[in-house]
C-alpha cells in the first residue's frame, strides 16, 4: 500500500487502510479545520492515547500552520493561478 492510496483514502478516514494512530490524526485534523469549537475533553483523551504530549502539541502546531498557510494562499488568490512550470509554486 503506497502513499498515493493513503492520500486518496483521506476522503474516508474510517477506511481500514489507516492505522488507529493515523485515523486519530485525521480525525483531529478534520475537526480542526471544520469545527474546532467542537473539541472537547473526550476527543482530546481519545486522540492522546495515540500520541505523546510532545507529539500531540507538534501535530496541533503543524495543523495550525498548514491551515493558516492555506488560508493565506486563498486570500492572496494564489491557488487560482495555473501553474506554468513544474518548478513554479
């Protein structure tokens, strides 16, 4: 099972292709981007079964960075520009 299959499967985080740890990270990321006000102690306790405190903070920090960067790209309209060359961002 390659990375391409896992990326495609992210549309369904319950797909058995994912380990319980990966599923926890995907569930956390989904909630972070779609309903971060919905976080509760039960969610956090369930997710922290799969990560050390350091990993949990690092995962949250990465999600915040990635989500914020995506919003910046959207705000600047950079996601709408057709890529001219494979090396261009």
